[in-house]
C-alpha cells in the first residue's frame, strides 16, 4: 500500500524545513518517503510506502496536524492506494 498526499502551503522554504524535520516521526508511524515533487510555488506531492496502515492513519489524524501547523500547510489531500 502507498499513500499519495498533496500539500498546499504559503512558503516552500518553511514547508520543506518542517517536512524534513518531520521525517523521523513519519517513519515511526509507518511511512517511508519514496518521492517528493513540487508543483508550482504553493503545492507539493509526496509518495510514501505504507509499512503500517493503522499507524499511518493515526498519524494523519493526529501528529500530522502539528507538522502542518509548523509547515504553514493550508490544506492537504491524502489518498491510500494499492497497485491495481
């Protein structure tokens, strides 16, 4: 299973600093970053390998909110996907 997340933010520098600082917490919660793409000046897409779906969902419902606040994230869209 993988997770694709689209982040909207005000400032890429602040987003990237907080995103990098959050890597260990994401890892403890079952997510391994596979790729990060930047879309224009206000969006980024992240592709994660999901190693523990329950922990990943709990992270999105809780700890991810702290990261989003620190990163200046104004919106997210997260989708769990599997190879068809």
